[in-house]
């Protein structure tokens, strides 16, 4: 056995280097963990900075906090789809000559969210949402960011208006208090009045002086009641799909049911506690490409923002196996994501038109080729089966050429032709003689058969006569 002697100095140096490496790795892991925690804290701080405060929410919600609960839910949901609000307002202006019933029947055929469609019957509300789009978008994103906080702010504003005695002597709305929650409903079940009020007066003493309430100036057609904080706009008779949303105040969330066949009045608590009710969910497809401003909301919904219908019409790009083709960079993907949805839709429509045009051309060319083939086959068949006049003429020309060729031949060839003719004549005479012999044999056979049949008939007649005579003689002998 050979023993290796390792000096102790090398062993000590190796142990020291291992200790140093392990300590450095631990420090790197700790630094990465600290960095990730710092990033998360920074992101949370950014979300908290963008989230509106209580004063900002009160300032924003002041003009709509005293609306009936059914109309309030439609406004909160429709505010998350600002582009559809603009489309609905333009559509309502174009169809302003129609009655409310006809207008709603045609509006339900559009591809908007049901809450946006329900607001078409309230042109004053739709006009305010369309005019102040910044306010509408901020309201929608605040509702998406923290739904419970928005509903809690509405309840604080209602409590403040109740303390200022603004709910006294209300003709067209009923105010009920359930578990310290104020619920506002229409006085007549199927007639909705839009309340018109000055938020600087109706809430009494405004607590947030740095954030004065948003004030909407209404035209002169609003029915003003003197010495009353709340007065009313024109009434809207509900004969369309409307009662499908409510607020579950105890859980601070909006609840919806299927919007079909919801033209008849249902109380909010029945909608909230019904078996088919479910919590409202935002649909990014109805956003129609409008970007989210709040980072928290964009992080949650930005991937689903684009309309799935437009993406379905886009052609699918298969990965190429060619190594010369380079992959798409992340910058190109980011630029592609930043494109507006309208340009994508237009491009998809153009591609669809091109595909349909190319398909029509290909089908037309196929039909033309098929007809050409059929005509070609018919012409070939007609050339194969021509009239007999052509064949006879061809036969005549060939016979004429043969006669000319015979005339030009030598005398030896003419002798051969005469000998060939004579042999053919002999064969023809032999054939005619054999045919005559066969005809004579058949005629003889026929004659013999006729004779035999005649003899058998005569024999039968004679036998029948003798038999009849024998029968006639028998009774005569008995009589004797």
C-alpha cells in the first residue's frame, strides 16, 4: 500500500476557502430575498398611491349616490365600459325620433353590455356619462379596484344626506333602512324618476373641504321644486330588460341575474338572495381595447382586454422550421400589444375580405376549367363518331388511289389479280351450292313431318268412329 502525505497547510487553506464560499452564497440569497421583498413593497406602495382616498371617492360619487339602487348598479357597471357608453350615446342621438319602446327594442339588438343598453332609456344620465369621460373612467376603475370601498362610500354619503333631512317629503322614491344600510327604491314599481339635486346642498355640511363634490348642471326641463333639496327629471316607464342588478349591501358587492325577461319589477333583496344570482364579474371584451389607468386593474385585466371575436378572425401563424428565420423579439410583442383594437379589427376585416375574394376566384376558375373540359370531351366524341358521308368519301378516295396503283403496276401483277378473282368466284359458287343443299334437306324434313302428322290424325279419327259405334250397339242388345 502506498500512503499519500498531504500537508496540513493545504487542508487548512481548503477549509478556509469553503467557509468563505458558503458565506458569500448565503449573503447572495439574502440579498435576492431582500430585493424581491423591496420590489413587492414598492408595487404595493404604487397600488396604494393610485387607489383613491375616501375624500376622492366622496367627491366622485356625490352626483349619483342618491340614485335608486337599480339605476345606480347600471351606472357603476357601465362606467367600466366607457367606449360602449360613447357608442350608445351616439346611437341614441341618431334614433332620437323613435319612441322609448321602439328605441329599446332596437338597442337590445346591439352587442353592448346589458347595463349600457339599459341606460339608453335614460338620455340625461347617458349624456352626463358621455360628456365627462374622465370622471366616468375614474369611477369605473375605482369600482374595479375596490368594489366594497366604493359601496361603503355611497352609504356614508346617504347617511350624511339623511342627517341633513334631505329625504323628507320625497314623492317618487322610497327610503328604507335595513341593518344600518339605506336602500332607495322607486315609489311606483315600474316607473323610474332620475333625482336631480345639488350635491353642495343636499349633503349638508361637507366634511372634505379640499375635495368639493362634483356638480352636474341640468337643463331647464328638470322639474324644480322650491324649498326642496331633491327634485325630479322626466319619468321612464320600464318595459324592457332592466331589473337584473342589485346591491348586496351587507356583503358590499353587486349581484346580477340573467338579464333576459327582467322587465317586471323585482325587489333588490329578492334579486340579491335569489338562487340564480351571482356576483358581478367584469368582462374585458366589452372594454373594446380601452387601456386601464390603474396599475392594479391593468395587471388584473390587461391580458383579457382585447376582444376575443376580433382575435378569432386573425390568421394563426405557425412556427417556421427554417433556421434562417429569427424569432420575434419581446419589443415587437410589446409594440404589437400596444396597437389599438380598432386597427386590429380593420386588419382582420381586410384579411377576411381578401380570403373571400381569393376563394371566389378559385371557385370561378374551377368552374371555368370544368366547362372547358366538358366542351373538349364533347368535341372529341363528335370527331370520333362522324357522319357516314365522310367515311364513304374516304373510301372512294382510297379506292380511286388503289385503281391508279393497279394501272401503274406491271402485267405480272395484273395476272395475279385475275387469278385471285377467279378463286374467289369458285369459293362463292361452292358456298351457294352448299346452301342450296341445306335448304333442300330442310324442305324434305318438313314434308316428312307433315305426312306423319296427317297419318296420325286420320288414324285417330277412324278409332274414334269405331268406338262410338260400339257404344251405340250396346243399348240395342239390352233392349232386345
